[in-house]
C-alpha cells in the first residue's frame, strides 16, 4: 500500500474515533449517567430536597424494576411508600441481588432484613431519636436528640446503631443517657446496607426538627451512598415556619397583618364549635383527656354561640397535622372574645363582632361553666366561673382573672353593658373567697367550699407567693378599686403584693419557670403604680421589669429561666421515665435558647406594655418594641395546613430560628397552641400597641364599676 494512502486511512480512523468519542461525550453530557437510583413516591420529601442539588438520579415506582435496571456498583435508595400503615415490600431476592451487584443501598421501613423478618409496626407516643454513634461527627455528637413527631417504626432486635429511639429527657441532648431506658434501633448498617426502621425521608411533611441536625443526618445517608457528596447542599423549606426571618426588615403593615391573621386563625382552624359537628366534639370533650384527631377543615366554622376549643395538642402526626385539645374552657372563651373584638379594630371583618358577642353571651348567659351553687346568692361559690365545662366546680384564680380581663376589654370594645353585672360579680366572688392576707390558693373546689363558707375563706391567713396563680386577681381588684373607690379591694391586693415581693425571688413558688412568674407579677405592680405612685411601688416595678429584661436577647426574645429547683412546681424532668408525664418547662437547663409563648412572652408583652405606658420609661418602651417585633416575626405561616397558619406555638428556638423545645409537658409542650393565653394575649397586645395605648387606658371609662354599692350589699354584707 502506498504510504500516502496508508497515512490517509490512519488519519481518517483517528478522526472517526475522535468524532465518535465527542458524540459519546455529548450524549453523556446531555444525558449524564445517574449517580443514584431511587424507589419512592413522586411526592417524597427527600426527592424535593434532591431536586435542589446537582445530583443526577432516576426514580422508580417499584423495587423490582429498580433492581433490574441498576448497574453493578450502583447506589440505591428504597424509601417508604405506604408509611406508616404498611412496611416497604422487598423482592425475595433483594438482598442477594444487592450483594451480587455490589450495590450500596439505603432502605426504609423494611418488611425484612437479609436474615431476619421485621416485627410489628409500632407507633410512638413520646419517643425521640438519639444519636448513639460517632458517625455524624462533631456537628451531631453522641446523645444528641432529634424530634420526628409521632413516628412509627418496625421492630427489630437490638443492635449497634447510629440512631436509637427512646423516651428521653433533655433539650438537645439525652442528659440521662439510655442505660436504664427502653430503646430500639432506628438507623444502622448491615451487610453494606444502611437500614432505617422508620421513614427518615419524611423530613418536611413530618416537620422533623431541629432542622440543622436533620440536615446532618440526611447528608450522612447520602454520603454513605455517594462518594464525595456535598452534604451542605441538603436544605429544605419547612412546611410550617416563621413569617419573617431574624434579620428581615418588617413591612410597614406587619403588625396589622399579624393581628388580622391572629384573629382569622380561629376560623381557619375550626376552633369555634359549630352545631353541625357539636355531637362529634362533645364525644371527645367528655373523655378523661379530651384530645382527638385534627379537625376536618372542610367543616363549617362556628360563630361563638357554642364556645371555642382550647387549641392544638403538642404532638405532630406523620402528615404534619396535630391532634386537637377539644377542651372547652371559660378563660379561652373570654380571651377569644377579647381577641376577636380587638382584631376587628384593626381590620374589620364580617362576623368578628358577632362572634365576640356570642362568646360573651355563651360565657355569662348559659350554665356551661356554672353549678347550682355558683348561681345561688346564698352559697360560697356564688358568682364564680368554672374552669371548664367538664369541671365547673373547679375555680382557678388565674383562670378567673383572665375571664375578667378578657371580658372587661371585650365588653368595652363592643360598647355593650349587658355583661357588666356578671363581670362585677365575678371580681367580688373571687375577692370574698380570698384570705385577708390577699392570697386565695391555686384553685378552690366548689364542693369543698360550701361547708366552709366564703367568710371562712375571707378570713384565711394563707401565704402563697405564686404569681402565676395569684397575681392577676390582685390586678383585677386594683382595677375595680379605681372604678369604685372601695378601699378593701386595694388593701387586700397591697398586702399580698408586699408579701410576695418580700419573698422574691428565692421563696417564690414557680410553675414552669421563673420568667413566667415575673411576667405575671409585673401587671399588678404596674396598676399599683397607677393608683398609688409611691417610690416603693416604683421600685418593685423596676426590679421585676429589669430582672425580666435581663434575659431579653438581641432578637427581642425573652429567654426562659428556671428558678430554685426546690421551689419549682414543675421543673425539668428528673429522669427519662418522668419525661412527658406532667406539666414541664420547654427548656431543660438555664441557657437553652428558647422563648415560651404560653407562659412567659405572651403575658410579658401584655404586662410590659402596661408598665411602659404608665412609666413612659424609654427602656421599657424599647423592650416592648423588640418583643413585639419578635412575636410578629415568629407568627407561623404555612401553605400546607391552614390551621397552623397565623398561630404562635409555645416554644421557639431563637438561635436556630425554628419552633423547637423540650416537649416534656404532657400536651401543652413545644408545639402546643392555645386559643386563650397565647393567641389571645399576643394578638390583643399587638393591637393595643398599634393604638399606642394600654389596657388600663382602653378600659378607663368602663361602666362595670357603676351600681357597685347595691351588689356589695348582696355579696359583701358587713364588709
């Protein structure tokens, strides 16, 4: 062959292979080889996470097809598709094929392992996940806690695991370990396969938290399968999140929006009882623990004429919903009436006023919260309002105080005097069953009261420095004294306040934390300054305000603080066994970066606003501004669940900027909501602040104090 021809053929051959290689490269670039093979539903949360990364993956609907398509040394994820009802069904030769093809595999909620069938599906009640390995590194050390709501798992024999499930006490760390606590494997490696006994990929819908810690876990799972995977790309948007970020500038109408959304939440969540579903509600309300399934939001909302339910129970279902507390409580009814009335002053909405009026009528003009004794002028219980429809003979002083405060403001805003007599009677009913020391005790029982009579209680010498239960009744006595001039009201309040301040802080009996006691105590002190502006009263007010605000952080949040453990009614859980069995704080120890919107921040906002308005102290005015901004920012927003849109949950981690805390409280924990206490006082105070006014000034022209002497003769003869 001639040299020229040979060279030409050689060049042509080289050119052909270059073109072929280029075409092959182009096809690969257009259709890159999958790095990951996934068996999952198209709406799986992890797929949403992966869609935001540069990872190339192929999704299959069934395991059999995926096992046939995946090449040798492939990476496979088998995610739970029928969770939590059914286990993940695997072909009989699944593990054999995985070994033959040298696959790297992650599988969730499996029906069997290579040599072991999984047991029953168990649904958790209070269990959380605990890190039991060094595999996650310094970002998630051993004994770290992760919350997955009410998750389900398939039971397997105990083994070395990366994650274990257990009921443990602690904020973000299992402080008592697992040695004496029942636990079960959740994530472990076996035969080159990573196994999860639950659905770890349910991260968004299940509202898993803390989010940063879950980032680490999901990143680890992906890194197990894929070499050099950038775990920092694992990010997702929560189903329920704060309305604004920590640094985001609030829009000019942020307060108006927060107040309006706070009022709309009652209807969106179907908390107002409706005749169409009253029987269903009643069947649950009469249970020993009236907790039931989430409300069907397709049902109609009530108009207040049948009352309002308590709120959400603090547990999260796998679909992101929460059980409801079907309890019907008097304080929630009054506080909701106040909220609807105040919200309407910011944004008029059809039905707001009607709902508020109906709630007030339901509270005072029906027998829902009354007993035969409380309706009888000759009985010691006369005029009192029962705690709940299931316990009408139980009279918590702080609950009656909130009925009074909610009712007074609602009546004033609605400009309606028809509830005046009931409100005045309720104040005096509490006053006359309060001892001469000014203390009444945490709660009175109507059944036990009658043999004693109100005069015996009125002469009592109890000392009970527990502001949570006692102090807001003193505030109502001071308020009514201002309207009537009846000095015994003021004198009794002053005696109790003096005793309580003398016991501060080490002898205070605190409920779930010391901050909440300070928050409650500020209100009567602010109103005491209103009626007697002495140096002593100013000093007391300044002491409590300054001590409370010592723990206000830059974001405006108020950090929770536990007091002397010997004085705590409900302190941190003393063992894993005790976790979730009683009321409890949302922190485990001082320093945990959590704000409490059920016991502290809500009442602090209200009380601080009263203190700031009476003193015009710049530092208090600024503190109210900061706390208000914080609460506006952390109001919930959700496109997936209407009943969780516009609410305030109990606990908020202000460092990670998410809803999280120790869920040790048996129902009113980190993710609990309350139509009264929380939602009502935050929404109402934001509305007062928008008017640059106080509760005191808003109600200063109340007609409740009129015709006082006539009622006094009936209820306080001889006093």
